[in-house]
């Protein structure tokens, strides 16, 4: 049961800017898959905080801030493909399209020809 669940999971760490100073490394270890390995991997995203949302931060500015944030330590040691909302979206698109393809083939093979 656990293996089935792990096979389908994708880990996402949110709000990395809320991690207490000095504890960041334990969380980068998750994103690097060193604490818990997931078939679909781990990602980390940073969205605007409540103050930013109230100020009306645009998607473009939020994306710029997120990219800038992940260039700092300790996140600069994590592969770029695992950081940021655009990379998460790209990975989810791939995972979901592969699952749909597999399911479509299954359905096609089991259609009653009558």
C-alpha cells in the first residue's frame, strides 16, 4: 500500500521563506530526495506572502521574486529543475499526460467492439 502511494506522490515544499534560520538544510535534504525518495520527486515553490497579496503583487513580479530567492543559499545547491512554480507546473504536465496516455491505452484495449 505504501509503495503504491509513494509511486504516485510528488512532494512540494511551500513557503521556504518561513523556515527558521539554521533549519534550511533539513528541508533542502527533502527536496534533494535525501530524506524521503518519491518517484515523481520533490519541488520547492515560493509564493507571495500575505502582505504581497494585499499589495497586489503581479504574477510577473512574484515569478521574479521566486527566481531571485532560489539563487540564495541554501537553495542554490538544489537543481534548478526542482525549484520554482514554472518547473513544478512543467513536471505536473508531464506526469499527468503520461498517466492519461497509459489510461487511454487501457480503455482503448478494453472497449467492447460490439
